[in-house]
C-alpha cells in the first residue's frame, strides 16, 4: 500500500521516529491507526462503575456549585501560601 501524506504530517512522523518513539514511519502509522481503531470500539464500559459511584456520592452527600468550589479552592490556596 502506498500512502501520500501532506509534508507537515510526514515531517511530524519522521521527527517521532528520530526521537525514538517509533522504530519506523510504518511502525508509527500502524500504531496510530491501532489507537484510532481502539477509540472507535471503546464503549466506555470501564467507566460505568465510576460514573455510578459519582452519582451515588452526589445523591448522598450533595454537591457544590461552581462558585462554592472556586471559593473553597481559593481558601485552600491561601492556606498553602501561609505555610
């Protein structure tokens, strides 16, 4: 298979190989395509339990508004600055 890439993509791939991230341009392309394929089939099932945990925690303990969170973080930063 022959693939023609825009110059900037080819240069980026060459730089990745030169930096040692991949053994060859072919290896880089195969790895990137495999990652993209995984994204297409990842149904995020692994996160379902974590999302349900978060929802239960929110229901049980309540939540914060953005403003409340920002105020809490500002107080914590002030405490850190005093140390």
